C-alpha cells in the first residue's frame, strides 16, 4: 500500500503485486499487464501530484486564480509566458507581499488556444484585489477566489486536463526555495490480504475509485479530508464512513 499524507488530505492506493511468469499464456499476460498499467497510471498521475501539493501547502486562507492575457500582451511562446508570470511575482513583492509561494499551470490547447495560467498563491499581505490589480495593470485579466480544500480534487482535475506536450513539457511548476513548496509525506508498506481501506473517524471522504479488477487482483484508491482540511464550512461533503473491500492476494506497495 502507498500512502500520500498531505496536511489537508490523505491519498491511498492499495493493489495486488503482479508478477508475470514465463509459464503464463497470452490471455493471462494480457490481464496482468492491464492491472500493472492501472497501477502505473495512478502512481504517475500528474493530477494526483498537483492535488497533493496543493493540499499540503495551501489552506482556505490562500488564493486560486486564472490569469489571461489581452491581445496586445499575449505571449508568442511558453518562455515569454513564464517570464511574464515571474515578473508578476516580482511586482507583488515590490508592492509589499512577502513569502510568496505558488503552484502554476500553463495551458494553451483548449478554447481559442491562447496561453493562460491557473495558479494557487499564498503570501503575507496577499489579497484578491492586489492580485487583480497587479496582473490586470500589466497583462490582462485575473479571476481570483479563495481556495477551498474540499474543492481541490476537482480543481486539480480541471487544471491538469492538458497533457504535457512539446510546447509545455513540465505541465506545472512551483515556487522554489527559500519559499519553495514542501512535498507530502509518502510511505509504503506491505499489508495483509485482508487489509481494507477505510476513512478514519472524523475525516470526510473525497474520492473512492476502483480503478481495475480482474482474476489476478484489484487496484483501488481512497482519498479523504483530514480535520485540517475540513475547516471551511462550505465544503458540502457528505459525512460518512466508507469502506473499500480489496480482493486479490499479495496486496503491497511498489
């Protein structure tokens, strides 16, 4: 089992350890590979990574923003777009903001194909009005709202919708030291075949997703908000305890 512990949310993946044997026929190999691909997709999921970083480093006191460009200030390439975001952060510091941290995603392949940013920002002295004025005064338009921990899974899914390509290979970027983002705590452990994923008492279910199941095992995931992630009273999540049953032998981590 692999567990990713962020301040506001915990993600868990429980799966059967699959080994392809030389004696396996083609059908058995096909089913085992399908299960292994499902595990790999989860472990390397960009959306899950973004979600965990946001939940670990930001709170309901921070800001989510969408930053777009006017026609006159639209950058011709990714390098120019990134430099304009860097200048935006520099301007915020000049206007009195300190300890600015951010996670940003640059998109360009949906809608009318224009470069624009989605980002989460925090910092001392940072306000929605300041973000709007600083960006709008130079580049274009800014939509700013409070970050709600209960909305982060949907937010991460939305801003991770564009897969990396030749123009934007990294997919997302984040602030670096001295104001860098901390990585969530990742643990791995071997668990018994009878182990079950459950939502601890006092926590709230975010997502329960059986990814893949066949005769050789099951891959399933569970994520839930910790008490710190439930501080916003407008979460609107159903308070319940949920159990995910795991079938298959040899459940363990990778």
